[in-house]
C-alpha cells in the first residue's frame, strides 16, 4: 500500500513489530486511521522463501532466514552498503578476524566496548519477534520494586497490580499455552477464575531428567543455600491446541529462528487483524529518518526515505505531517533512540524527547539478559532434538535477598541437545565420520590433556556412537538480570552511515560487578546441577581473545563467556518525572505530548523474565489510554 491511500491518518506508527502491530489493531478497532512506516519489505504470501533461505544458509544463525543478505563474495556484507542494516551474531568475533566486533565494515553496530553488546534484532515486517522463542513469562511483583525491596536501581512507576489485567489480555492476544498452578510462584497472582488461552505445552524427557536430578541438590554461597529446587513448565506463545487459525506445535525444535509450520505466534497474526479493519495502511521499505518538532513542542511530522532494493538508491523522500496526530515510535531499544538522536534541530539540539546539555536520558540504560550457556552429557538417554526448543525452566532463582548483591537469573532447559552450544548434531557427526574432535565426544573432552586419539568410525560402529552420544546431550541457559547503568548506551555515529546516509547506532556497553556476580553464580549453579545429576559437563573454557568474555575471579586466568539473549531493554525508560526518565507510565514522552515511545525500551529494569509478554501488556495499556484520550492534548 502507498501513502496516497491514507492522506490524513490520525496516528502514525514507526515499526510493525509486536508493539506497533498490537497498538495499530487496538486503535483501528476503535475507529482511528493508522499509517505504519515499516523499514522492511512486505511479508510474502507464505514463509517458503524464508525457509529456503534458512535451509540454504551457510550459517544457521537467528538472522539467516530474513533479509538483508548476510554474505556476499567478500564475506560478511558491509553494512554501509545496505539500506536497512541490522546486527548479526556473526559479527561478534575477535579483533582482526572474521566477524571482528569492532570493524564497521563487518558490524552494523559501531561497538565502543569495553565489552560487546551481544544481541541482535530484525528490521523486517514483524520485527525481532519473527525469530523469538515464544517464551511468555510474567514479571514478578518484586521486579517492579527493586529500589523499595532491595535498595537497588529504581522502582517502576507502576506495580504488578497495574499490569495484571493487561497480562491476561496480552496472553489472549498472542495465544499463550500455560497452566496457572505452574505459574503461581514468587507472588505472581491471577484474577479469580483466570485460565490461559490454551493448556501448557507438554514437558519433555529432558525436563523430567533435570527435575529428577535436582533431588537433594544443595548449593552453598551465592544466596542459594536454602533454595527449594524445582522445574516449572514455561508459558509459551505456541499452540498446544488449534488457536487463531494456527497449527498445533509439532515439536520441530526450530522455534529460533523460524517455526516451519507457524504454530508459534508472530506479529503478522495481529497485523493481519489490524489490516482487516480497513483503517490501517503500511508503507513498506520506508525508513523513518527524522522526527519534526514545532514551536509548541509537539511532534509535527516524521520524514521518511523509501527504497526499492536492499542496496539500491532511495526512490522517494517525503514526510507525514500534522501536529494534531499521535506519533508512536515502535522500533526497538536501539532503533528508536537512534531515530530520536538523529532528529536534532534548533528546537531539539540534543535530539527529540531528550533534555538539553547532556541531561537527557534517551539512549541510556541499555540492557540485555547476558546469557550463560552450559552443556553436559547425561548418564542415560534424555532424548533431545524434539519438541520446542524449551518447554520448562527453573524459576525459583528469579528472586531472593541475594538481589541486594548480585543479579538474579532464570534457568532455561534446552531440548535441542548441543545445537545452540556446538551446532550439533552436525558437529559431532562430522567428528566421528572424519576422526576429529571439535565436540569433545570423540576421544575425550577438548580441554582434557589425557584425551584419547579421535577415531573415524563407519557403519554400525558409527551409528552406535552417534545414538549413544546424541541421545544424552542437553544444555542449560541462564538469563541473568543486568543492572541499569547509564554508561551502557546507544548514541549515533558521526563517522559511519548506512546506505541511505543515516547515522548508524553506536553502542557503549559493559557488565557491572552486580551482573558479573550473577553470571558467576550461574556458572557454579550449572556445574552443581550437572554433578548432582551424575552428568558429565562439557562446557568449554572460552578463549582469551573471545570479546564476549571477562576475567573471573578478577586477577585469575579463568574467564566466563556470555551470549546475547536478544532482549533489548532500556534506552527510553519510563518513570515518575522528566528528571529521571524519558516517558511516563503510559509510555508518553514528557517533552512532546503527542509522542509515544513504546516497547521494552521503556523498561526501567530488565528483571529476569523474557520481555515480550510485558512489552505486549504495556502496549495494550498504552493503546487503551490513547483511545480514551485522543487527540493528545
């Protein structure tokens, strides 16, 4: 659809990910005319093209099914040659090597360090939720009150009670499979008679093995001495029965990056509903380039650039204008502050929605869930590689008095063997076929000086070895609470541009002592669980030149590696006043009354739950407020 079909929209939304799609549907249903500016291409009629890209990809990373291309004849595509760039996990490599994390010709993000921001995102129709896992956990009541309860960070301007109703609405909208009894822990409450839209996804044999292995577990230190260890099923936006014309999950173990049968929710479901109202238009391949502000401090328009091909020149420039409209930025916690900071003018010298003289908060407090990954070989088969990527976790460590001293964590139990860890079953299969030992399973662990010589196996001997090793693989992923630190921030580069001539995001990032202590606790917890289970741990020691590592304990030669969870949080945080935040509790800009900045960028803290469900609940609450108070005064 083109802009001419909606000459005077009531609301302009930048981005058609889950935040933009949810708000568009609510507003259009209420009779508002909505125009969406979407940087990515129109969704194809089916996902066959995305599936083929993934199946033929050299590297099966979360970004591989989706445009733009990751590789060209020279290696990784130079981000300066692409109209809609995005980060990739392939550009988190050591300095001066393939994927150098600080090489602007390989990394879209201009990484200033001292550590890499390790998460990625999509800039396509549907956003990063195209490749999400589907985990739909509620925040804990304590997560909203970190300052009050633990004298850490800040309290949110809302409490759990303000979101409880909206959590339920979000769970119905995206279709969550879960059980209330399983989720009633650590003070999470539900309204009387509440039930999830679908029954929980059946837990896996891996889950059962971990649950049995927790019996009698005792861990000293890290505030875990009195923990009552247990496994709980994980709420998931994935069908356990037919829902929203989506199929029932078939257990393909490929939720990230793409569900081949579309049993998992993605924003195209909500967007299709919005479009069916007849009051939503989308301008595809249209990149918002500047937010305009008038003399009354109202947003008066958004400039945009349209392109036709990934690397082609702009084909049109224009703007959507009018200071009586509502403007909603629904990019993500990197692209939204990027747009605001690119929008400098005489009226907004430090960028839109940002205070003058360096006192603004736009871009600050960037957070993720730094993820600790550990893997082991169980003493008997656990039969991974089937079912969704994760069906259960250990949630009891999400809260406790230890949060005064270190980051909390939740434990995700993986059903995909060592696929995340090592790219299995391919790696181990190649090891046994060719007589090599990248996995550590063919002749002893890779860091074991007493390991035997690897052997090349054939026929029944090969089959027996693979059946034995692959059937016993499992992994644990620990999502760590990261502290909100002002030094972790998004700015824009004055030197490096994308192909449209727009400034690329510049990232400063580090892990605090609080967060590192959480990662250290996760490492020790993983090893203790494996030992209690009688499992043989194979987690490899990271190389010293791996940029996503840090020395621990300080002064030692040991290092801990972290991964990105894909959870972009912070950068336009909500609060109680303009003196400590960018938006109010309705995600409305303090500075510009007709501007909303929505999504997980509004979170003041990251807590431990995957952010998507809370993001969705906040956006439904915001949309309801806009409907009730339109037009913004």
